[in-house]
């Protein structure tokens, strides 16, 4: 018996206006975002080192993230996986004393180039965090629009952009009658999808996800995973997860990290049936964790 | 490094022991079935038929155990391969058990004190020995994850196959006595059962290679004589 | 144990209750229509007048002081939380803010007296100089309260805004400040309430006056000054006026506190 999605606080997901058929599983509809232009975008990380002061957290990583695929990063706590993806959108350097070396390129563009504006990098490489973090003083509408407003992007039709983003993440039916209500009034799973809509509204090329489902209940988790499956049609996705089953479900290829190093990078099927490295085998079979 | 998932490991080991035990039962059944053929012992044959329940029971136990393990523990990598292999192997065990029953059922049909052909009898005896040793070797290979032993089974199986062909030819040429010919037909059927048992051990060998290397290749058997075995 | 603590609490409340009781007893009788609508007239005989100029003077001076202290204070707090972080300079600033909270209020008055009044910058005693002295007193209070509130804004919100590609100033202006706003308002109101009641900074800067004036470049009256002047008078009716003024001052402070509380409660709901 599948339990109903639990609520954190505020409005129940079930009380949203709309017919029962609408309330039931609205699927994400990425076609709402319009025709996709151009080919996908790939990210290449090479020789990446990251430090927190003297602590050497990431020790020379080379990974290619193929376009329009989901790559999962797994590994035990403290292995450097969150640090590593934060180097991709240059969030790592926001921490006092933190620095990164090496190269990260988006297609041919060097993210760490000398004259590169950090905010423009982050507009193009979006991020979704572990704990849903909608802006508490803003309504649902304003939250989705926040990305555009905060980055100073002029949108010809802001309302349309917001509506499309909400449709894309499958949240439209649940919130269309209460767009002006506070964003924090939604359930945990809805809040996370709201944050994804906020990221998508800015039209990034890559989406980084740092344990996006850790704070969600199983049903909400599955809906977000279903959304990720849809999202990869338009974006290149990198997801850090400590849940191996999740990596197995959503990712095309999986990376295993340990102590700041890359141990194995294989297609997901291979990594979970015939891992190449002994340490990978021990980790995924739970011999250590 | 501290061993985790203790219960899971115990369960998995338990399942493997049950499967290996199943192979022991097959060996027992095979021995008895062959003896009943040699001595035309109808009573022994009926015991073999009755005891097949043990194998069927073992099959159900292992099947349930695997389902439960998959549902509750989500095995991956090496653990997943061994679970998949065990499921395959227990089916082979069940089929081998059925072949032993088939052999036993042929005993009363082949008549009492019927005339026999010495060549056929000798060949059958040799086939029986090969079959027995193959089942035993497959158990060893699985239990110790020994790829060389597994691959050697193919060679032994080649012997069984050639003996099977010999018995068939002899049965065709066995002479004009209708009693002898009838007996020979039954012996051909027995030989076929033994040959099938041999094929099943080759299946088990393939699974052993899969568990160790992650690769699954059909090994050469009677149907695909020219396929080469994979190197470890 | 509980009994002991309860008794202690009750004992601590006694002076407070007594103060309020005395205030009401002695001050309430002075309240009247003319009390709030006439200025003190400094006459030795006859009707001494009300406290209109004192009330308005207080309001004007404190308004100006707030105009200085609140933006500057929030600005410094923003620097400390958003940009300074754990740096050396930020540490030094914090240290000085802490020191300032401990400086006696009269020292602020003396400081302005020397720097602005004696130097005859834009006049001698003026209302605006009193406001400056008050603002110096209010500033560390605002900074401290604002810093606490700003630190309460979850860093996950800042991260989310940064990750969207917002420049830091926009993160502060559009996300951090609106989220912290109720707390900032509350903190500012409390600082203002404090400033209202301070006497010493005004003694050597504004010095007081009798007449009503809206010109901050002149000497102005203020409630604390009025009380200070009146309480030692030989005339009973003037002393009564002092009590009335004290009650008025306490009432103003109380109102401000209640407003601050109401805002704080609304933001939590």
C-alpha cells in the first residue's frame, strides 16, 4: 500500500483545486518549454583539485559528462562528491578559504577562464540542493520568476515563462489556482519541484543536483526521479546521491568516488553488475560504507 | 574494514549451501538410477521416482529464498551475479532430477531378464560414470568459483556425447532379435537422459564463469560444437 | 527549587512594579489637555505650562537620530555578515561595536560637545547635534541586533540565489534583506526606544529650551531634559510636571515596544 505523500507544513497537496484526474499524478511536460534548439551540452572536468584551506578534498579528477545524459556520482560521506560538483558551477569558491584548480569546460568554454563572470556561469549551469529552499518571502509565482529577476534577465512575457516552467516540472495543476500564495506553503516534494522550476526558468544548459531527494519521502522522490528522466531530454544532468538505488534508477552512467579520487566511471548497468574495481564492488555491495 | 550486512551475507551463503546440497541429492539419485538400470531393480527405481520430491522441494525453497533476498536486500554486482546464477543452477538441478526419474521409469518397461547387448551396457556404464563425475565437478566448480574446473566440464561432456552417439549406432545394428532390439531402444532413451544431465552440468559451468567474470558465453556442447570457451 | 526561583523572580519584579506604581500615582494627575498642548514657559509664578515642546522635540531629535543610526547600523551589519565574514577587519569592527555598547551615554554627549559644540560647527547647542550624539549611542545596538537577525537568515537561501547566477548585491537586496526585514524592524524599534529615554547625550548638545521649535539648528527641548530640569524645582506643580513627563516618556517607549513585538509575532506566524 503506497502511503500518501507526507506534508511538511502548510497546504496539503490533495487540497489543490482541480478534478481528481488532475490531482492524480500530473506528469512533467517538458514540451511546454517549446522546441529545443541546438545540440546538447557536455561538461568536461580535467585535473580538478579542490581545497578547503589546507585540506585537499578533491585530488585530481577527470570526468566527461556527456550531453543529455544523467551521470550519477556515488561514494561514502566525505569522499568529495559534493565538493566536486560545486566546482563545476563555481559555488565552491563562495566558501571562505576554499579554492579549486584544474579545468572545467562547458562545450569549449572554460568555466574558470580569466575574464569569466561567475554569475554568467551559474546562469548556464543550474543547481538544485538537498533541502528544498524556496524563498520564504516570495509567492510561488515570484519564486519561479526569481531566477530571472535576480539575474537581471529581461523576459518578454514573464507570466508565460513561469507557467511553462511549472508545467515542465509537473507542478502546474497543483498550484495554478494559488500562484500568489507563499512558496513555503507547499509540501516538501512540491517545494523541491518548485526549486527545479525556478532553475529551469532561467534556461540553463546543465543542471547539477546535490542529493535532491534526501529530504523527501519515497513518493516525492519517485516523482522527482521521473522528472529527472524527462529533464535529460533538454539538459545535461549531474546528480550526487548517497542512495545507490537511486543512481541505479536514474543514471545513464555512474561515477564512484573515494577519498577525493575517482575510482570508477562506467555505464550504470555495468557498474552495478560487473564493477571493474574491487573497491567499487565492496562499496556497492555494502561491505563498507 | 568492518563487515557489514552480516545477515545478508549469511542468507546468501545459506542459499548457496542449499543449491550445492541439491547437487548432492542429484548425485545420489543418479547413482541409484544407474544401479537400478544395471540390475533391473524395479524397487530401487521406484524409490528414485519417489525421492524426486526432495529435489522439487529444494527447488521451491531456493526459489523462495532468492525472491525474498531480491525483495529485501537489493543485491548488486557480485552478489547479484551469484543470486542470478543460483536461480539458474537450481533449475538445472530440477531438470537433472527429472532426468534421473526418467531413467528410473524406463527400468520396469525394459522388461525382466531380457537379453542384453554387452557393448551397449559397457557404454552406458561409462556414460554413467562421466555423468556422475560431471555433476560432482560442477558442484566443486561452483562452490570454489573455479573457472578452470568449469571449463573442463565441456571436455568431459564431449566424451558423454560421443558415447551417446555410439549407443545409438549400436542400437540400430543390434541384430534381428526383437526382444533385444526393444531393450536397446530403451537403453537409447536412458543414454539420452544421461546426455541431458551432462548438458545441464555444462549450463552450470557457464554460470560459474558468469559469476566470476561477469561474462556469459555459450560453451561448446552437442548443439554448438565449434564454439570456443572464453578465457578467464 | 522551583519555589526559590519563583521567589527570586518576584523579588526582582518588585522595583519594577514600584516604579510603575509611583509613575502612575504621581504622573497621571498631571495629564490633561493643556499638558500636551502647551509649552513650558519657564515662569517662576503662575501656570508653568505643559510639555508640548518636549514631546515634539524628543520626536524630532530621535527621528533624526534614527535616520542616521538605522541605515548605517544595518549597513555595517550587512558588511559583517555578507562580506566581512571571519576576516581580520570584520573582527576589528565587531570588537569596536562591542566596546561602543559599553560606553557610558554621557561620553557620547561629551564627545559631540567637544567636537561639534565647542568648535561651533553650525551653531552652539542645536537639536541636530543632540541627534548625532543619540545616533552614536543607538548605532551599536542596531548593529548588534541586525547582525543577529541577518545571521538567522538560512545560508541555503543565499546559496540558492547565488546558484541562480545572482550577483552578491542582489542576493543581499532581494533575498537576505526581505527575509530579515521583520527582525530588522524590531531591532531598530528597540534601539529607538532606548534612544528616546537617554538624557546625558542631550545635556551638552541640545541643552534644552522652553519654546516649541521645529528648527533642528536651534536648541530644542526634549522629554528627558524637561524631566531633569523640573524634578529639582522648589515648585510642586513643576515637580508634578516632571512626573507627568516621565510617565509620558515611559508610555512612548511602551508603545514602541508593543509595536516591535507585534511585528515580530506577525513574522513568525
